[in-house]
């Protein structure tokens, strides 16, 4: 089985720290949530948060997995992605998007950051 795959679509704060030796870092709630996704992942499965589920649920077949404890957040809902919805996949394969998927996805508005679409 492969490694777990985790997807989280949220904003972050990034920056360069240091005066003599520079380091690039990422901070914020998204980083903490991503850490919980990673530590609770299951090999061979795609694990997503509720926020990501809300963005992709019309295109992908997902199943509620469980609640996962997240530092300073309490429990968060987690979902597994089982594949592309039949109406959006080539020959019901659940892994290859069809033309309807591509057209529908292209009509989605950008998210609050202006680039929330998956690329």
C-alpha cells in the first residue's frame, strides 16, 4: 500500500525569518490542521478535511471517516475520497475525469484567495 494522501485547501501565512541565516516558514491554523491530517492518514486513501470536502463534494464521491482531535480546534470532521463521481468520470472509472468534469470545473468561481481551484 502507498503512503496516505492528504489534501487541505486553506490559506496560510508565510514569510522569511532570520537576519543572518534566512529561513522560509509557514504558520497558522492551516499548518496545524495539515499536521493532524498527516498524522491520522491511512495508507492508500485520500484523506480530506470538512472544509475541503465542501469544495469537492459535487465532483468526488466521499465518505465520512471520523472526527479527529486537532490542537486548539477540538474535533474536526475528516472524509475519505473514493473517486470521481460516476457522472464526471470516463466510463465510470472513478479515476479519470470526463469532459463534463472539465467543463463544470472551469465554471467554478475562484475562492477567497483568488486561486482556490485545484490545478
